[in-house]
């Protein structure tokens, strides 16, 4: 009887990248429709001899309601990839589509949570005003009362009832990141993009927010693309883990996470399947780093 690792490795390859067009086809054949696609995405900085290709050729698709974790070696361009997908950075070639519509600059269906919450929150605005901010942007309609109601609902979803009148600097780091998540949820995005949002938090706050995010995902069904350097976090949270190569970045492999939900920090991480999968992902990343070091 093949092991879990043997089964997954049927999708892997000794080549630096998987069959990227098949990744989209597999997602399209699933029961839920594809809401986000990256098609042959490439990002190059500079020109001529000074040019540096950060993203080589990245293609993958995300289904509605899916929690997709993205990991890779340090410096492989995970944040660059997310910025290109969000519309904050124009790719050199390729395209990103949300529900079949190309992303070109401002993307109404996308919201992003950044790693540096101290830079993404506006300290001169109250917590509620920070959450309301994207609801007052272009093309957003609704009364002041409706905007306030949605902000309070989003704060409640992340466990911050009664703090709307406080200011970000009056809250702990973990609570500030909850505000950033609430702001994104209030926008009701098609896809929530998260760039290592818990990286600067202590271990206890991090595990608390991981469980909060799982709860929010279960209750709202929001599609999430979650970039992290933490392999345990990627496996614990995700329905699927995409492993990236070293620069110029490509998709090395896409692995299904067949772990039962709901998940808990102690029980889930003690499962043999969890240990086996996180070991497999770690092995892929270490192999990629080793191959790059000998080039």
C-alpha cells in the first residue's frame, strides 16, 4: 500500500517546475469554479545587463472557497508574486484574472493583508475608521450607517467587539493585525491575499491568529491565498500547498492537504499525515536550496 508521500509524489517531478497548464486544468475540473488565475506570470526588474528576473513563469489557479498556502525558499519572490497578483505591481508578462477578468491596477475583487500591520494601519484614525476606509473608496455605495454596521460586523468576526473607538497604537500587535484582517473582510473580497501576516508576531499570538483565520474561513467561505515562510503554518492552514522554486520563480509542485477539519494546534499537528506532509514540503525546499547553491 503506497504511503501518503508516495501518492503525493506522483504529482511531483525532478524537474524545476510542474506541468503548469495542467495545474489550471485540474482546478477547473473541480466542483467549485476558479476565481483567481495566474497565467505564465513573469516579473523582471531593470533592463539589459542589469535585469533581474524575480518571477520566471508562474501559473496556478485557485478555486472558490479554497485556502491556498504558498511557500518557497527565502528570497524566492513570494511577496513579489503576491504584489503582481494584487495589481500593486504590473507583471512584465503574463496575466492575472479574477473571475475571468484581467487584473490591471485596481482590482475590485481583491483585498490584501500585509506583513507590516504598523505600516498598513493609519494611526490617526480610530480602529473603526481604519476598517471603514476601503468601504469609502471609489465605486463603493452605501449609507454611513451601513458602512459602520459592516465595520462592526468585521471587527466582531475577528474577536474585537468594543474596540472600534480605540486607536491602533493603543492595541497589541496581535490585535492590530486583527484590525487589518477585519478591514479586508469588511470589503467582502472575492479573494483575500495575505503576505506573511503573522511573521512579526510572537508564537502565542501567531497560533491564536492562525486559529482565528481558520474560523473566519469556515464561517465566511472566503477564498484565501496565504504566503508564508513557515512550513508548519502552510500545512496547518491550507487545503493545498504550492511550493515555489528559487529565483527565477516557478511552481515546483502543488500538494493537496488531506487533513480533517476543523483543525487544532495540538491534535492536527500530532497527526502522522501532518508530520509526513510538512516533512515532504521541507524536503522539497531544502532540495531546491541545495541545487541553487551548487549552480
